[in-house]
C-alpha cells in the first residue's frame, strides 16, 4: 500500500481503539521500552503526545527516563519549512500547545541534533524494513538526517508492521527498531 492510503487507514484504526485496548497496548509498549539497554545512552529525544491524534501517552516514558537521569530533548515545529528545533526538557521547561495541538517548549535551551543518542519516533504504521508512515510533512526524516550516524531510532506504534510500504523515497529513514504491542 501507499503512504496516503496507510495514513488514512491507521489514523482510523487508532481512533477506533477502545480505552481498554489502548491502555493494554501502552503498558506492553512501556514494558518493552523499560527493558531496553540505556547504558550507552545519555541524551534521549522523545515526542510529546498529541492527544487529539490518540498518540501513545509518553509521560510514563518521560518519568522512567528522568529516574535514569537521562537528558531529555523535545522539539518545536517550524511549519514554514517543515523542520524541527530541539530543546532540553526538564522540570523547569514550560510547554505551550501550538495550533496543531502539539505541546512545545517555550523557555528551554536549544540542543544540536548531533548530541542525541536515542530518538523515539512517533508513527502511524511501519513496515518490516523499519520504514514508517507519519503524518506526511517529513519533519522526522529531516531531523533524523541531521543526527549523528550512530544514533539509535526507535519507532513506537500501536500496530504490527505491515510487509511493505510501496512509496519509500530517498529521504525516508529506516529506523533501528520498532516497538509495538506483542499481544
């Protein structure tokens, strides 16, 4: 299938998850994340959940990483040129929801993407080659291309990967790993 069609199907599937299903899926995903080896990881980029799009609640992941004394990074969108700026996210960071419903930092210190060791990537669906379908603006593909070559990238998704996304482009970045509910 093509990204446009997959985007439509998986937005709908995600909306149709019952609160119980979503909670069970999230718990399974958290368990897998908490079992990852963070010994070589210090700076972690994490997306802040967009509630209106029914994304996974990333607050438990944030809490876990704070207990591990990791430096957290979140992004701010530049919709003029579809790029992201990255900022340290700590207890003093104030957030403001932008017009797209995305929480963004307003008073944080900017950080270079090359300093990031691990990026958790939002998605709608992925394929068995670890390519993903996002919302279609290319924010994350551009961001991941700016990171150091050895950065680890972990996609978080509610659904098992499909065999193949038909319209992969040269700018699409395959992720290191995809985490989805094992049940």
